[in-house]
């Protein structure tokens, strides 16, 4: 066993002081759907509902072992890393200063405060994370603290590798494939490095949000590069630049083994897991399961482990998740209709709708024209094919309309 794997095993052993082994569960629903043996490594069931507690704990325990008088740890985070650091600070009884963007949802702030208790000081700085990070690092240097990076830290990566240690012991054998979510790369690098030593025959696939494909970009460039734009919906994995240390491990990854999950499709996966399995996953936590649909032809008859990396989902976002899921599945559309300004015009339009078509939005955008008015309409239906029928009826009577469902700029303003 390599030195890295021995350290990962030691980290896993020490973690039992904080929480029990997270479950490795066979999922009958997914196994039947993909004709494979699908297992979920439930990192959404740690005390802070994400794997981030592992790396934070391992890094902090090693720092304190070398310097027992170390009194201050600092981090910058708007989510799971902050909660993991807060929990571990309270465990060790040390001071933690956590910088969070002022735009951080109150729920995440309160959870971080609860986990850290009196050991944690939360400071709200900056509208954007880069500003928050700069402030945290500047403060850390001035105060003489230890900066706990979320993924670009060797001890953090080593702690995340404990996921692989547990998985292999629980399964009793190496699976055919492991699917790993990728954000900054700490989890992916740790598990990859461990499995390369103890289960080299296991295939690995990596999945990142389509709007934050930092690993894919780094592989193409041969080094970590910053994305010019990042979709923040998958907030637990929407990272503009993969960490240098994680990339050193992942640099040899075949580009074809890195998958991009569309943000709206992830919403379908989240709802499926919630409605069918009663499992609450955040967008990043659903990444590995979402990738199964892209791998269907490769995994048939094989054993596959999906790492569900987090379950910190704010249910105030549920309407947005449902909306995005319906739009991706083709069950909901928005369009602008030019409606004649005459008595009975609206009734005539309603008669063109099918029995399963439901109006969810109706708003006049312009009434000033003498003969026509522009109307924003949202329609939800049971089968995606129903829209083809409805649009054919509109065309047959000469009603002009513009489908804006997938027009990001227009829909941002009017939807």
C-alpha cells in the first residue's frame, strides 16, 4: 500500500471521532433503470451533509499535531467548506474565522454558525467570492492564522480520499466504475490517487457542471486555467479554475472520461431522487447520478458507485429546480404571442389549447398597438409532443408567436 493510501486510511480511522461511516447503498431504482448494479456513497449524510468535513478535519488535525498552540484557522466559503470548517473548529476547540460573501443565503450562514458555535466568527465581505477570498487571505496573513483551502491543499485531498477507503471496505471488492463529481478537484484527486494504488482496474469517470467545466478546460490547455464565465447554479461545484494540486493528479485523465452535465438536466435528477427515493441532494450532490444517462451504454451489467457529494439544498429553490427541469424536459414553454385586440380573441386562443395544456403565466407586454398586443404566455403540459400540436394549430389560424423558452437573454428579463 502506498504512503498516500496509508495516510488516507489513517485519516478515515481518525474521522470516526466525528461521525460514523457514511452508508454505501445499493439503489434498486437506478439499478433497474440502467440494467446495472448501482451503489450510492452517501456523503450527503455526514453531520454537515457533505464530504467537505473530511478534508477540513484531516488538515486541521495535522496542523494541530505539529503545532498544538495554533489558535486560529481561516477560510473563505459560501457553503459546504464553511460548514465543515466550523464543525471541526468546534470539535478541536480552536478559533475559526470564516469569510462569506454578503450574498450568501441566510440559511447557510445560520447553519455555519450553529456548527461552529462560540468557536467561529463569521464575517460577511464582498459581493463576489473573489473579493471574499482576497479579504480572508489578507486577514489570515495579518492575524497569523492558518488558511484552510477548500481543495488546493495536500492534507485536504488526503482527507477526501477517505471516501475511497470506506467505499472499498464496505463493498468488500472494487467496483467496475466510480463516478466522481468535480468542482475544485479535491475529492476527485483524493479518490483517484487512492484507487490508482489499491484498485487500478476500476474505471473512473468525472462529471462537472456544463457551466463550470474547469477540469475539461484544464485538460485542453495542459494546465489549470480560469473560465471566463461560470454558471453558479451548481454552487457546490461551480469553480472557475480547478486547483493546481488536484490537477497534478488528474492531468493524465482522458478527456473522454470527463462529462459535462447540463444544469437543467441536473434538476430532473434532483427531483427524481426526491420524489422516487426521498433523497435530498443539492445540485452538486446529484452530478454523479445525472451522469448515468450519458454512460448508459458503458455500464450495463457492471457495478458502479456514484458519490453523492452533498445534500445542503435550500427548499426555497425548489420552484426554480422544478421550473428548470420542466423546461429541459420540454414540458413547459414560454412564448410571446401577437394577439388581435378584439372581443373574443382570447377565447379563440384558449380553444386552440389541448386538454393537457395548462396556462401558468399570462401577461400583456404591450397594449398600445391599435390592432395587436404582445402577450407573454407560459404553458405547462403532460407530454412534450403536445407543443408540436399546439404550435401547428397556431400556425393554421395565422397567429404569430415567438418561442423564448431557450433564449437566455430574453427569458432572463421577462420570465
